[in-house]
């Protein structure tokens, strides 16, 4: 199995995907640690905006 080169992966992705990845990883980690149940059924697609720094 080849290790993923993060820089090669990032070259092929639009910037909005790369900006969302840390938030998705953090969300998955919190759901695992606190055992938050995942919703059943269809989810809603929402617009993700930039947060103020």
C-alpha cells in the first residue's frame, strides 16, 4: 500500500475541498470520542461559508 502524498492530493482538489477537510476530520473525531449517533435517512446539503478569522 502506497502512502498518500498530501501535496499531490491537494493539487488535484479545488480549494474549498481542502478548506473543509480539517473540519470534517475534527467532526468525525468528536463523533467517535463522544459516541454521537449518526442521523438516519437522507441528509440536507447546506452551503458552507468561510468563517471569519
